[in-house]
C-alpha cells in the first residue's frame, strides 16, 4: 500500500478520470474525482455552478473540497479538475503530500475530445475552441510541469498504467 495519495493533474480532456479509474483498479486503490464531489456538495453540475454563481465561487468550493480530500484520504487516486493545480495553496499541498502525475496530452487529442463535449464551462464557445485551448495550454503547461511524474497521454490506458507503476516504484524506492 502507498503511504501517499496519487493525484492526477492535466488539462480538460487529457483523460484523468478514465485513467484514474483503471489505475485505481490496477493498484487496488480508491478512486475519487473531485469535480464529482463538488457537484455532489452543490447539488449542481459544474456547468450550472459556473452559470449560477460564477467561476470565483466554483474555485472557492474547489479549494475547500480538495483540501478536505487531501487531508482525510489515503491510498487513493484523486483526479483533479484542470484548474485545481493552478491554486497556489493546493499546489503546495499537492507537491508536499502526494505523488502528483501530469497527464500531458497533445493539442490534437484534447481538441478532438473537447469539440463535442458540452459540459465544460470554459470551453462552451466552439467557434474559438482552437484559440481557447491553445491559450490554456500556453498558460498551464509550465505550471503542470511541476508535477512529480510526467506521462505522455498518447498511449492506451494499459500502457499508461504500466508506465505509471514503474515511475511510482522508482519514487517509492528512493
Ligand atoms: C476546469 C476543468 C474542469 C472543471 C471546471 C474547470 C478548468 O475539470 O473543474 O470546468 O479550469 O480547467 P476537467 O479537467 O475534469 O474537465
């Protein structure tokens, strides 16, 4: 059993939740998706939280819930929302207390996954999806890069799981 939680970081559409569930099964760990926990607490979908209360309100809820999860859980794989790691307080806690993995996906993969999705408030306007995604990548990739492990997300979940297990073992044996 790992002493630390594993936290999955990455831009919308990078596959954090899909990979997280598979990885959790594989490593016999629990799986948590913080966006789902926020939705449960607010009794609203993320898109509706943004629409009704605005992004600032969402970010406050996100900070509170992720903080709580990081403090009380162990042996868990935690998939974060794409903006969570940008919060400096959470970033410090994540880097100090967890094994963080950045699922680095190419523009093409993300674009194809996001172009048909309708539940992401930051990417609602499909007319400028190209520009919005490029801006998010430019702004965020230098920050995501601080994660302990970087995994290029262009392989099957099975291969990604094997790569992650090898990298975690390396860190754990240090
Ligand atoms: C966000 C990503 C979303 C969700 C919210 C904000 C972001 O999560 O938390 O819409 O700022 O990138 P996913 O990355 O799971 O889509």
